[in-house]
């Protein structure tokens, strides 16, 4: 339950004084162009646009959203459209203007009817809010549709406005800007992420865990998704198996517009980058009860790395239908295709053969002209939800994913001679994978009465089955041509012989997971809430080729959280969860490591400031884990080129995080986060050495006032502490620090609104052209130099 409305309401004046003597009903029509946004902001914008006097109790507006309103309208008509579905009505005042109050039906409504209104706001969509923080609920942590302040875990939301302002195109872009998330690249095709000292492997789409998460790394964020919700710490209640570092949930855009609206954009930038995108929404029948949305984009670009070229196309379509006033059905499809040539695997060597450090130009590559990395992904999805009269809501979902990866690459390893550039060897590898994943879930949530108080309950079940379709692996018949060396890396242009592919190794496997879960939010006292929950999971992976079966039955994942409202703005919290994740890593004998198990604890303080427009959070955490996978240096899995891993016992990570996101003023938006952690095993040895222990993520935007209000200026700064990674010097055998030293990257954004519909935007990343790299246990990959993007965006 939300905290009670204060006994003495505050009246907020949302008016233009020039029209106090005129009634809105008699005002002349004006051009209105208001996006979907929080209701308080929409009322203010309407008052500015029409000169109307509108007064309301701010508590009545809190937590409500307004639909998009566009057209040439009288102020009274526009106000009625803004209030549609809010449970409020506008009452004309004798002196002119309007006073907002609960509608007559709302004043006589029962508790169940109030719950239906609240349920309609549980989408949490950020599109049209123009906000840098979540103004609605988030369900990623536990499925209860709670605000950030009501969730007893650290949650960051990367909103649609933040995605647009920073021109985020990939999951890499999103997570680089997220508090506490470290992004590293092992080469030009693969990225890995970490939080609080642990790998981030739990990826979701609309709440469904993605077993085949690799293709998400190359998905088009801006075309398909409304926002990213990142829960730091374990999110096992809904995600099931996962690492304790973080869970990332990408939430798709919705078809919720009852008027025709859309946007079109073109973009050009560094390294021949070109992009075109379109996004259209429209009602499909007269009353708008059936709505559709279609979005598409195409990118064609080179890279700062020699030989590399990428083409990416995305198509997204969704239809929503209000079957009844309380029942909604949505269904959609997304199609993506990426073609990449000139990609290199394996990174670049740290050392020359004489033990001195390498210092390659940033465009250096080990890729070949014949190498390619192609990805395709199709997704079908649907949701049916119904809101009952008693405030309960039932939601059923289904998803089907069909990604495909086709890779023909040369993996280059070894150290090079400082004078000649020779000494590296190549291993040609061909992979073809066609995984399939089908998922179903059903969940019910709603209020119940106990002890004279209203509480909330959630119960659900899910089932997921993934067949990897068999990873087809081919080896070259002419491996001797590569084992003897690939020649000099100096002057390398990729002109190296293409392999003659021989026999193939086919390794199909099937992973199945089923679970039931439940959670309750108990209102113990007016300021005190307790959230308890648990998940019971069954997980099985079968590999017919080897006859090996991994199975985990009846795994219980508990959750508990306690929240105490200190006052109207601040809440203190503490939470606990257990950790469980089967592992696919193997040791030097070829055996799979035992599942990751452990416990996570978190406590903190959260604030909802500026009427909810600004969210603040401070958290401290401690994670205890066994069977943590660390590199077993010098060993590979038998019969493969994959690095062997070993299970570290008693790994403990602890630290703290600070985050502030939202609007400081109506013209000033801010997203800033600081994180710091330490992670050691039972012997006191550091783990997660390739990830920075301290990180600052900052981006802020200011829209100039007065006559300059068409211009917005944004600045960003990311600072990462040094990496503690070491590697044996090939000449001396002594371990030496090879990790990237501490560095900072600055960014710049300028946007100018040429007209109401057309805007031009400039984005510059790595503003001062800092040279930096991602380090792994054996190699490194350079980060991107300064990059310039220019975007023209037309909205209608």
C-alpha cells in the first residue's frame, strides 16, 4: 500500500496569470503537442501552452500518468483528455480556470475499483516521460510492481530519454552508463559484464530469462526497447538461476497510442557510420481499442579497427487489443539480422617475446578478409492480462526465440618478436549454432486483508525449454599452415589463406527449467513493510552426445526484505537472498564445476524527492559464495581451446553504491552513480581482478531557459579505477601487472529543436580521445577512440 495522504493537502498553482478572468471552456483552440508523461508535468505543460489556471492537490496527481495529447484543441478539451483514466475531473471556477478533484464515480468507488486504477499504471513505461528515472513501477526484482523506493534492492532504470540523449545503440552502451556495471571485451566480438565482483549472466526480456543471451549483446536497443531495468545483487525470485552480481531486464516498447504518432531519424558519424530508423504507432479501429506499432532501423558502418564492417537491420511490430475494459491482449514479433566481417578473436598480446610490453596502434587487427560473424534473431511473444473487480490481476505470457550464430574466424595467440612482428599462431574455427527457446509463465497478484490492514500477494509459475540446436564445430584440414605462424603482424592486411574445412563436431543439448514462486508484501505498521518470498526450481541440462546430464531438483531460493518509511521522502531497507546457479564452466579434467551457491545481504536508504521526479539511493552489500569460477591459468579444457576454470571456495564480496537519477529542476536532468567493492577468496586472494573496484558514472543535461530553450547541453564523465590483472612475463616468468590503469572518458551532447517536430543532435563520446583497453587473463582489446554522431530526428 502507498503511504497515506497527508491530512493537510497542499494546493499547487499550475497557471498562467494572464487568463485568470477567462474560463477555459471559452478559450480559443490552440496547437497542443504533449507526450505521454507524469500527470503533474502534463498539467504544467498544458497551463503553459494555453495560459490556463489549473489548481490541484499535489497528492491527487502523484503517481498518475497522462496520455499523449496532440491536435488543435480548446484547453478544456485538452484537459479532459489528459485526465482520462486518472479518476479525476476538472471543475470550472467562477473566477475562471479549473480546480481538479476526484471524479464523482471515483469519490464513491470501492477499494477494488481503486486497485484497478493502480494496476493500469504498472507498465512502468518511460517513453514520453522525458525523465532520467523511473516514474512508474519496476517488476524485475520481485514482480510486485513496486516503485524504486519500495524495492528493497538496488535498482537502476535506463530510461528512453537517457537512451535517446546518449544515443545508446547496444546493450554495451546501456550497461556502460549503469551504476556498478563493468563492461569488458575479450575481443571485437564478445563482451562480458560484472557487478559487485561477479559476472552478469542473467539477461531477461520482459521478465523472461534468456538462456541464449549472446545475441542480446548485438540487439538494437533504441528500436525495440522502452528501457533497461538493472537489479544489482541476486534476482533469483523471478530470474531463477543466476549470478549474484546483477540481472538485466530489457522491456519492450508498447502499442499504447490511440492517435497516429511516430518518428523518423537519420544518423551519420565516424568511420562511415550511417543509420536510418522509423517508429510508427496508430489505432487500428475507430475507438482505439486495438492499436499497433511498427519500428525499423538499418545501420551500415565501419569501425576504428582495420577491416571491420557491420550491417544491422531490425524490425519490430506489436499489436495491443482491449478485449474488454479489464482485459488486454498483446502480441508481437521482432526480427534482427547482423552481418559482420573483419572481426578478430582472441585479443592482442601484452608482451613481446623479449618481455617488453607491446604498444600497437589502436586500429591493429588479427582478423582475416574471409572471416565473418553473422547473427540472426527472431522472437515471437504474447501477453494476456485481466484485472478483476477485487483488485487482483492475472497475467499470462509466452515467448519463443530463434537466434542463430554463424562464425568463421581465425583465433590468433602467442607473443610477437619486437623487431619482426612474427611469432603468433592461428587456429581457424567455424561455429554454427541454432538455439531455440520457448517459455511460458502465469502470475497473479492482488490485495488481501489481514489484521485490519491491506497487504499484497504474488503467486506464479514458469516453464522454459531451450534446445541449442547443436553447436556445429568444424576444424581446418590445413591446420599446419597456421600452427607454423601467420607471419608478421606489422603491416597485417588480413590477406591470409582461407581454411579448408574438414569434418564437424555436432554437440546438441537441451536445458529445461520449471519453477513456482510466491511473494507477499505485508504492511506490519503504517511505516513498516515486510516482503517475503521463495522460489522452488527444477533445472536440467542434457547432452545426448556425451550422455552427460546436469540436474538440480527442488532448489529453494528464499527472499526477505524489510522497509521502514523514515518520513514522506526517505525509506530505510534491508534484504536477504540465497544464490544458486548451475555452471557450464569446466575444469582441467573436463568436468563441470559444481553449482554456485551462497548468500547475499544488502541494506540501504532510498529517497523519492521532488514529488518523485528525483530518486536517490545508498546501499551497502555483502555476498558470500562458494564454487566461484576463476581461471585455472595454464590449463585448457581437454579437447578444446577453452580456458580451464577452477572453483574458488569462500569468495566474499562487499562494498557500497550511491545513485541519484531524475530531475534536479524542470530544466536539469541528472544520472550519477558511484560504486566500490572488494572481492576475495577464503585465502585472502583477490578475485575478479580484471574489473575496476571503483567506478563513477555521470551524465547530465541542461535545457537553457528563456529564448534559448530550444537548446539542450549534455555532459558525461565515466571514471574507472585501475584493473589488478596480472600475467606472466614470457621472458622472466614473473607475474606483472597488465591491467588497464585508472582512466576517465568524457562525452558531450548538444540538441537543438529546429521546430516542434524537427531536432538536430550532436553526440561526441571519448571527447578527449583517451587511449584505453579491456584486459582479460591473456590478451587485451582497445576501447573506442573519439566518436562523433549527428542525428536528425523528426517526430509527428
